[in-house]
């Protein structure tokens, strides 16, 4: 048997790469070739490839399948995908390189013209023995796409184990961080670290940072919007708060839901800004499209109506994972229409390379879902394309946006008590919410603990490559337009440079204005950290602890030290101080303590 991956493209059907779409040509990308080389050298039964969305996992998997079929290592292929739409996409992609998969297979013997089947995790969950029998009859390669879905429910994981345990080869693929719960994922290897916690071990990893450096994916510019929210609680109390201010988890959740309410002003303002951004991007990418990711059907319909009112054009509405939805996604993909609105996990089945602008209009706050959602916009078709994602100023989301390049493994064990808490460990309930396949009205809207009363939007900041830029500005203002007008074709380093220039111009412009005209917080984003209520308590606790230590060192009373810190650093008492002011005081008291040593 030949043992070099270079032969793989020599034995593909004549249709490959001639009629293949961009990114599936015979010449593999460096990471795909590297993963092929590693696989062919090791010849493992199980192989886990983690590659960022848009990097070309399908091409890698099908090239490997072609190689294994050609060398008679396997006789048939089974692809397991998360959704009906993705199942069909796999069959279409396989057909382009001469591998015929039946996406409609349900039972009985497979037609002789087929090389295998494409099925869903839900389908395997219903009839695991049907698939086990097929796998036992002929040597099979099983490709498990987005394998974290095998852990969506205990029954799905058990069904995958039962169905594919006898497979000759298993190739597991994922493009996003694994599930946040501790359900083990079938056919994934876990290794225990020095801390005694078991984490998933990938055989080949190609992260977003590497893909961005290689020009394989687009750089993502995050546009964050704050604003004043007002809502009524179940008890009848009216509460007002500003997105981005430190709040309890419940208050953040309620302010966030108020922002996303289509009857307020926040969503129309953000959709208007996103549409302006789309117009700018289309100057360089004429067929660029935009996607709103909504929480539920009712909101999705309302957002589609808002888009029609704002743009004068109808938005494509994708409400559930049925045959009609799949067709609408295909039609949108092939058109040059501007907007699509999709609900929840439909986003993972939306593989539309022309999507370049997104609005994150859901309250799901798991790193897994966020990464999957952003993954819809990063697929690059040519160098220089940028992606823009609009989101509310919420601590969790800004944290995820700033850590786009961080690679995470699936943690199988809960962190030990007293040890460092895993910041990505979300409740299983929230993860189940993120992975709901149905979009039907579950009645949960009727049980919300508040009523959204009113909202407005304020441009807050731009995040790119872990850095934050911009000062707050009203929608429609010259300052906001500066950022919405960033060209749609830019190299990653040009994006950074341009954002720095725009911010410098904004700061210079604000300094010329009389003080009475400064109706918004005129500080650059890096000096306005968005923190949670918990983080604020920790900062106050740290400051009080350091002041307490300095009391013993200096002999001065607590009150005197706090007053001196306020005099030197400025700002209100600690209970009302911002995160930036608290950090400044912490640094100052540490400086004083060092001088006294």
C-alpha cells in the first residue's frame, strides 16, 4: 500500500477537481495535507480532527474517504451529520468527487449504485441496530460530523456506540469547542492532565488563529451595541439598566431579552446599522449576504418584518429543520438576496459562503453555540474578505468574541472543589437549550419573569483580534458611520491599523467638542471594560484586602487611605466606582505598598 497522501488526489474521479466548488480542488490546503499525512502514516481506527469552521473539514474527510476506498481499506462510507440539510450537503459534496452517498436511506439493502449513506444523529438514535448490521456486513468508514452532537442526549451517544462500534475506521470531525457538560463523547480519547481532570485529545488541530494567518478564513470584526433598557418584573417592579453595566446574572439576562424585543428601539437600530454595514461590504463583495440568528419563531418573524420595513426587501425566513427550510437555504445561497433570518441551531446547518454580516439576536450564551454561530460568517472565498458580527454588550459574549483564537478541549470531569472554576462550564440546562432542534413555541415565552417595556441602542465598541476600539456614539452619528464604513476587503493587519486610526480620529474629534455636548461616555473602549456583577464584587474585595494590608503597613486608618486613593485617582466611593477606577486604585495602593518596603 502506498503511504503518502500525495497520491490521494491522483485517484479521484475526473469530476474532481474540475467541477468542484472553491476550496475542494485536488491540491489540498496545507492543514488538510498535514492531517492526511498523519492519518496515512498512523493508520488509526479512530481519528479526531478539530478544524475551525470554514477551514474545509468536508474536503479533508472526503479526500481521506476516497483514499481509503481506493486502497480497499474500506468498502463503504457512512456520514453522520447533525441536520437534514447538512446530510444532503454531504451527499452533494461527495458526489462531486465520485463518491455516491444516499441521503434518503431509511432501511433495507442499499442500492448497488451507492458507496454508502448520509444519515443524521437523530436517525441513528431511532434505529441503531439497522446501522450496526450494515457496518458489520462490509468494511465501513464512519465520518461523524460535528461529533459533539453525539453527546446531545445520552441515548444518541449510546446509539452511536451501538451502531458504529464494529466499524473498520471512524473519523470524527468538529469545528467548535466541545459540549460544556460532562457527557463523554463516543470514540473520543480523553487524557488526564496534571490537575487530575480528563480532557479530549485531538489527533489533528487547525484553529481559527492558524486559519486566519493562512488566509483560509475571514477576520471577524465584532460590532457591540449598548443602550438603556427598561422592563417590568413578575412582582410588578419596573427596572432600568444599561447594557454593559455590572449587573447580577438575572438582571443581565432580563436586560438582554429586553434589547432583543422587536417592539423596542434596540433591534431596529442594530438591524439598520447591520444593513448599512452590508451595503458597504457589498461594494467589494457584490453578493454578500446577512443573517440574523433569532431565539424563537415569533421573534424571527418580527425581525423579518423589521428588515422589510428598513430595507424595502423581503428577508428569507428559515424557521425549522424541514425540507422546506433546506430548500430556502439553498435558494438564498444561490441568490444575491440581502437578508436571511434563522432560528437557533438552524445556524449550524446554514453553509452559505457569501454570508458576511451577522446579527446575534439570541440569548444563548454558551461558548459552543457562539462559536458555531460565528462560524457561519468566516468561510473565505478570496483573500481580504472580512466578516462583521453585531451583538449586544453582554459580558459573556464580549468574552467569547475576545477569545476567538483560543482552542478548547472537551473537559470530562468537573473541576475539583476549591480548585479554579472552569469559566466555560455552563449548566446542562443551558446547553440543552442551545442544542434544541425544534423551533416550535414551547410556551416558555409566557413564563418570562419580566415584560420588556422599552429599549434604545448606543454604538459601544468594535472588537477585533482580542483588542477593543471606539467610543460610544448614537446610531446614525458620524462616529458610528466611521466604523460601519470600514471596507469589506482588507487583510487582517490592515483591519487592526484602520481601527486604530478611526479611534484616534474619534478621540481627537471629541476633544474639540464643548463639554456640554458630550452626552455619551467619552472614553475609548479599552478604558471601559465590560464586567459582570461577580467580577465587580471581586475587584472591590481585592481593593479592600489590599487597603487592609496597607493599614498595618502604614498605620493609617482605612477611611484615610480610601479618601487618599479617591483624591489621587479620582472618582466616587468604591461602592459606586467603575471597574476601571477600581483597577486604578488597586494598582495605586500596590505601588504605595511597594515603596514602603
